[in-house]
């Protein structure tokens, strides 16, 4: 099993309520290991998986309630998309102590998705979660950066998340230093810092960061050639020659 990082996606095994990282789950499928690695349950149909998930949710399994909320949010397991139902389930999962549900609920509140928009409550949820040490704390810190209207405050939140290896925050910092956020006109553009953060995110597998880093490097090359040509022209002028 690989080590879980701050962005490792967790897959809930509905059969036994155990959790495995998504990368490991995919590798097991590739290698033909379809049974649950914990209870050896065989793969279930979508209908059976939904029934099992509802069974565990009825028993107040926080992870199951959260997962059921995500199914309603995305329309998984044959369900119709129902954002208000997803919000209600996330609310219940938060009451039961599920940190992942805090992130989902906060994002839906911030966007007004399936509920009245409530950035103040979303911020309070994220602030409480960010103060912990669990794997969802960097997600909350990153979300606080997203909600911040002051670019300097946003940078502070994203640096906090980046210090824990959260590559999404690194990309956000790269974009902030590059000047790609329209609300952040007062934030100083620093392409060297932007490249540094894109590089850090690219090293953690972010393809969007690798593309942005390549784009910045490519844009800098013509400028370098023009500066070299201008210096050569100045040298010719000083020597009394004409180009």
C-alpha cells in the first residue's frame, strides 16, 4: 500500500466500511484482484452497493452517510442528482464527525449549491477543520484561500496548505504570483515565484502545473533573445558602426 498524502483520494469499501487509497484500489483492479482486500467480498452491482450503503448510513456510519451524500451530488449508483439531499446528508455526516463531509458541505455552502449561499458558515467550517492535523486540514486551508477576498490572506492560506504538500494550493500560488486572478491586482507579480510554485506542483504530478511552467519558460525565451539583440545593437552604436 502506498503512503497517503494530503490529496490521496480515499475509496470507501461499502461491503465492510474499510477505506483504501484510490491508487491502491486501481492497482488491485489492474492486477485482477476484484474482491475487497479487507473482507474478500465479491464485486457488487450498483443496486446492491446502493442498498449496502443505505444500510450502513441508516446505522449512522459517518463515512457511509458522507458517501451517500456524494452519490446524490454526482448521480452515482443509479441515483438522480439531488443537491439538496446531498447537503442534508453532508450535514448529518458532519454531525457524526466526518471530516471529509465538512469539506463537501463547506464547498456547497460557499457556492450555494443545493442550499442558500452561506460563505460565513463555510468559512467557519473550514477554519475549524484547518486547525486539526488530519488529512483533510490542507483541503480546508486551501478552501479558505479560495474564499478570501484579500489576495495576501489567500496567499497565506495557500502557503499553509502547500507546506503540507498540497499541490492544488501550489498551483493557486503560481497563478497568484503570475497575476492570473483578476481580484488580485494589488498583489505583486513575481514570475520567478510563480515558476517555483508550478515546479513544486509539477513534481507532485500536477499536469496543469507542468503546462503552466512550460508556458512561462517558453514566453521568456523570445524576451531573452530580444534583450541579447538590443545589447548587440548598443555595442555597435557605441563603436560607431551602423547595423
